[in-house]
C-alpha cells in the first residue's frame, strides 16, 4: 500500500508541472511585432496618448478564435515578459487587445515608462516561438 502511494505521489510530481503549462500555438516564420508610435525615447507632453501597433508576416484575430498564423496584441507597461508558457496576465501592466485592436489610447502618470508588445493566441498564450517587440522607453511630462 505504501509503495502504491509513493508511486502515485511520484507520478503526480512528474505530471503536475506539465499540466500547469498551456499548450502553445506555433507562430509563422518571420513573424514580427513592433511599436509604430511612440518612438523609443519619445517625450509625451500629456499622460494620454495613442500607441500604434505593427505586425509583419502574421495576422490579427480576436481572442477566442483559433486561426492559424494569427494572434492579438498585448501591451506590457513597466514590466518584463511574463512566463511564455502560460496565459498572459491581465492587469495594469499587461493590457489585452482581444478585439483585434492595432491602436489604443493609454494613460500613464508622469515619469519614465517602458512599453513592449507581445502577441498572444486565441487563449492569450504567447506563440511558439514567442513574437514580441523590442522594449522601448518613453517619458511622460
């Protein structure tokens, strides 16, 4: 009986980490996401501004729709990339554009901020390999 319990515990320890990770959708070859505006190093005179998002060799599709070679934008603000094998968080540092938006009005307090884009699939999980932009810095006056 103890041996069976030990084997079950060992199996659970081996399988559990795999279950915690989401299945990842392949990204198309050469896919690239980038921030069109604002440019890196920009000084923004007001806290409300438009972020324009660009994408090459990949399509934009709303969340929940599983279509090959597509995804939707996530804007990361003042944070690093999240774990790439899990759904992208949704909070003030991880903005989701699940309706397929390619531009958005954001509001940030005065100071220096970092912006980065990360594509997510229909379940908000980064693609494999992940498609993310260069991190840029902007200053809000």
